[in-house]
C-alpha cells in the first residue's frame, strides 16, 4: 500500500515540478528590458527675499537606483549647488533635467529616487532627506526648496 501511494505521488508530483520549472524559465526569458525616463524639476518654493536668507545656501543630492527585489544598484546621481536660495529659479522657470535609464527589466525592476537637501545658513546646517519615490515610466519628480 505504501509503495503504491509513493508511486502515485511520484506520478502526480513530477509533472507539477516540471510545470513550475518551465514557468520560471519561461518568465526569465520573456522578460523585456526597456529604457525608462526620469524627469526632475528643481525650483524654490518661497521668495526668500528677506535679509535672513542673504547668506543661506542649499545643496541638492539626487540619486536614482534600479531595484530588483532586495537588490539595489545606483544608476545615476548628481549634486547641485551649493547656491544661495535666492538664486534658485521660481516654479515657472524650474531647472529641468531628464535622464534615460537603459535596460530596466520590465515587471521585475523599478526605479527609485531619493534626494537630500542640505541648507547652510552661516554654518548652521540642516539636512532633509526625501524618498524613496517609486517612479513609473515616464517618471517625474518635483524638488521644491
């Protein structure tokens, strides 16, 4: 009886294992690599005309990462500034930048953006971290100082 049960388990189990393996292999070959675009708009959110801001600077560090499960790999980063807050553009004249990230595995990988704004006013430093933001394609991020 036990041998017969073991025989039926093998007969029914092996095809199920084969189907699962086939599906996994098929998915890995059918995944498509695509180029994804990410746009950034950087601008000041306030006027900063008051004298208190005459010596206040801001620096922005932006990082884009490709994420696949628990694996992360940086694909682009940049640092803007330091520059006086007053000199950053208004929203109507925002600094715009678009990047293309090649070969993102559709359905298995996505892009995440993080940015850090560092304010410096006469040696007093304040850092504000933002993100991660998960972006679709095309992705757009507005950075407001």
